[in-house]
């Protein structure tokens, strides 16, 4: 399902990375994906129940977003981030 956001809202949304670049609907490979993708860093932010989740911890790279778009379940954990509360370090 394609992301459906108010065009005025989409104009003011920006990536939370330091560049604060604009976001585009979908991913470069799949315009129908439920993600907003940064035009600068390429991070893809999930849109859940019509709400953009613009948290760097929830972002995935575009390749992971492309893989997960088919099954509808992509998270930061599936992109290699540690699970919440996991404080084990090398």
C-alpha cells in the first residue's frame, strides 16, 4: 500500500539526520512501499498506520526496506541493530 500523506505535511517533513534533507514517498525501487526515504542519506523510515516514524533508531537502509516491503515487517532490528535493552558489547 502506498503512503498517503497530506502534501503540505510531506513538504515540511525532513530526515532527522544532520543534513535534514527532504523525504520522498516509498523507496527508489518501490514507490508503493510504506516508507519515507531521505534524499540525502538514503535511510528509509517506516510509515505505520499512516504515521511516519522519523526516529534514526527505526530507520533502515533502502536495501532492507526493499526486502521488507514484500512482507510488511521491516524494523531496525532486522537491519542489524541490537534489540532494545541489549547492552552486550564486544
